[in-house]
């Protein structure tokens, strides 16, 4: 009886924890499709198109989810529709929606609850997996990210050696399908360490580490050799049996989809890039703290880098304290195309603009920094023809900021994804107002001075609660 009681108690605890996690799912309602033409006037427009400059006093028109026109004030009569909704926004900044790159946003809710963690799959080789199919559209974390100006995400699953397809996702929509901008946005390959490590946590000898490295690289080669042989056999005889894993690599082998090389150290980056070039693939380096040390190789082969967070410790013990902060500026100066990711937990993706601000403080041009989280990640995710810039025909995925996007004190006033205005409420705002109410109930207050701060709906042009 005691064993049965313990078993029931354990099951009850698991059910309670899981239920509490499910109860924390987002209650924000996805935006409907745009019905009325929108005109933003007297706003500081940052188009982020190649070679463009900010328009300090500009206007933007978007309709049916697409940007129709933009320019500098004054706007010519008759350009906008007679029934258009006009927003006068002097002192505000308009940018494309930012991207959370190399993120697990939407794949995990609470690390302590396994049922909410869909970041990993069993096994080392599972290229058929797509991050888009595992995304939780009811996650409580994307609304928080939206309040940091992040409206799009290049979602990566973790684990394995060949980890499957990253996916380009919108941070709004009723279902995972609604949110998917591109399901196959790069094949993730986790490259082994090339140099032996001497550390407290490493018990293997240098020779054993080298042997493990060689075995891992040989396994990767065998897997891709098999995939290429399979595709040649299928081309010769289309009636042959299908293999879902090898079929998933067709885009990589045919150069339609990039291979995302998870590599941080210079030796890792160099070896993985040369491997991809030798096989005729399109490499993108993910991680990249050591990328400046091999910048000539990256530039020579036009290999872009997703810098996975700069609020990190330096790579080498002898590096200066600001070595990680300077990585984006060094790559741009060396002629290497790069984007900036937060490298943080999904709950903290909202801090991405602050990391960009740090990169600007350590040498990166401010306009280029904005491109590193808008245009460049959209291009690397394979949707740069529709997202990432403000230009006629591009998606109206836009953020209206109260000031400089990289300032900590700046807030998002309004935001649109494909023209639909998103709800800027989130769990943090709801909890803030809940406990403001608790304080009001316990203490006598002045009804004028100490009134609770309201949470405005997305249609009201006032500061959201920070």
C-alpha cells in the first residue's frame, strides 16, 4: 500500500506541475488581418534597405499587410486613401520588426517542466525534424519578446549532431502553421571541438579527445555521403524506396537551403566552413565568438555569421573584457556579413536591443547594428525578399518606438506583423497590475496620485506599462 500511495503521490505532483505550466499559456488574442490602410506621419523612419539612410521626418503607408509607399515629409496630397487611418508620431522611430535569431523561443516554456520542453530529439541524426512543427502558438514568452520589438524568430532546436531544420517564424498567429514564414530555413549541424580541452570538467586525455573528434567528423561525412548517394539513386530510379531523413537533406545538397554550422571557436569555425565548402554547401556560422580570428576565410567564401550573444565572457583568458562586445564591429570591418542574436534564454529575448546598443558602444555603426537584427537575419532565414526592411512591396512588419530602439528606457508603442496590429499586453504586465492592486488594497492611497497604471489596448497610442 505504501508503494502505491507513493506512486499516486508522484503522479499527482507531475499532473499538478504540468497543469500549472499549461495554465500559464498566453491569453493574448492574435491580430486579425489588416482591414484599413494605415499612414504613419512625422516619424523617424529606418528603412534598413542596403545603402539607405534614416528619414528623420518621414511617412509610411501600408495596406493589406504590405508597405505601399514611404518618403520624407511633406507627403503629397492623394497618396493615401481617403479612408486611411492616420497616426501622427513626431519624436517616434519606425523600424522593421526585429528578429530573434538562433533561439528556442516557442519550443520551451518552463525548463523545470519536461512536458513544456520540445527543444531536443533523441538520437544524433534527425534532419527530418522541423522547428516549426514543435512551436507552441500559445506560449507566454513571444508576447514578452514582442514588447522588446522582436516580431520574428529564426527558431533552432537543440541536441544531436544533425539537428534538423531551423524555421523562420512570426511571433503572432493562431496556430504553428499560421506563424510559419519558412519551415525549412537551414539545416543545423553541431560541429565538434577541434582542439583538446584541459579543464576540471574534462576527464579524457588529449589523445582520447582527438579520437572522439575524428570519429564525430567521420560520422558526419558518412551521413552526408549516404544522403548524396541516396539522392543520386532516386534520380536514377524514382520508384525506389524513400528515406525521410535523406529527403530532408535535398535542399542542402542542392544548395537551396544553407547549412547552419554551430561553431564558436576559431578551429571549429575553420574546419566546419572548409568541410561545407568542400562538399559544395552554403555555410552559415552560428555562435561565432572566434569568427574575427578567421575573418579572411569567411570573407573569401562569403560566409555570414550569426553572433550568438555578445553579453558573454571573452573566448580566451588573455582577451580584454570587451572582446565579446567588439565581435560584430570587427566582423563588419573585415567585410563579413553578420547578424546579432541574444544567445539568451527565450524568456529574455526582449534584451536583444540592449545587446545591439552595447555593440554600437564598442564600434559598430548604429544603422548597421539595426540591420544586424532586421534585414540580415531575414536574409539568412531565407525570407529577405519579404521581411526585414521597410520598402514598397515588403511585409508591413513594423515597430513604432518611443525613441532610440537601443536605449534601455525606450518602449514599444505599437507593432504590426503583416499589417495586423499585435496585442502588446503580456504576462509580466498582467502580474504587475495584479500586485499594484494588492498594494492598493492594503494601504490607504491618494485616489489621484496613486491610481493604478492601466494596460492600454494595442489600438491606443500611449506608453505601454514597462
